[in-house]
C-alpha cells in the first residue's frame, strides 16, 4: 500500500452504489484555488425529494416537491455557510452549530462537542463536517466525523483532522463505506484525492461517478486565493 498515494476520486466512487453524503476539500493542482465540494445521495423517496439551492449567501437542501416531504428533520438544512474568513461545509444542521460556535469564540472542534451522529437507528449516520480558514492568500482546513462507537448507538466517537493546503491534493470524507443494512459507516482517515485545475472537471468527475439511481445533488466551489473570486456549480438530479 502506497502511503502517500493520491487517488482519482472518480475511481474511488465508481461502482459503489452508496457512499452516502460526501465532502471534498483541497487545493487545485496549479495552487490558485481553494476547492470544496459536497454531494448527497438517497435511497428513500423522502431523501430523494431534494435539490440544492443558493440563497442568502448559503447553500441549502430544499424539497423538490414540498407536497411529498415526510420528515424534514434530517434532510433539510444549510449545507454551506460563510463566517468571516471561514467556509463551513457539513452534511446536516451542524453547519449552524459550527457558525454559532465561531461567533461565540469557539474552535471548530469545540463547537461540535454539542453534537453527535444522527438519530436514525440502526444506521446512526455519521455527521461529517469541514471548515476552510483563509488567511494571507492561502488557507488551511479541518475535517470531522462524529459516529457511533458501537451498533447500539450508545456513545459518540469524535475524530478531527487538520490539514495545510497543498497544490493538487484534497481530502474526501463520506458517511458510508457502501450500501448495506444497516449501512456501514466510513472508516479511517479522509481519503487523499487529486484536485484538478478546472471546476468543471471536478464537477463532471464526481457527478458521473456517483451511482445513477442514488445520486441527488452536487455542489462545487473554486475560490481564487489571490482575488477571492468564487466559481460555483450546482447539479440537481431533480430539475
């Protein structure tokens, strides 16, 4: 096993029916852009009835057909928010928890101390989160996964990772290993993945690799580190 191998994210995902929700953070190969991406998948009709929408400076999951919403508690939330020089990306309403923590002077990790995995037994879906912090024309980033310590959901195990940015390198964390009953949760450190120079290359690679039946929505942002200008892409299966 090559310890420092940088994987093609398309190859990691392709053929896997259910990696769940996933976050990618890294720096483009040319060193010019901070890159973040978030995608959602779903197996139930309630989960699949969603789109990503940009409003009020944030990215939200929203119902595609409001009349068909069964339980909005775990599927409708702000997935991406900015606060000062930080960009927060998560798979649930802990986005707001992190931002509130930052406003109160807490660190990323301390803000998440009040949260744990999702209460969706028997899966106990992990909460995955990331935060990019910009300073001096560059950025660092942190990632977290909160997951059950056992099959009973008796306690929360907390894992946090901190990274300097490196050209061409990103880290990929997702909720599940693959499909199952219950669904097996993500294991180990965030996976090392290659980050291309062009936003459309990453967008297409991710969207094309995700399982056609289970993919729902994808968001990708490239932020120029010199100018602060952002490019974004949103792809929704439901149009």
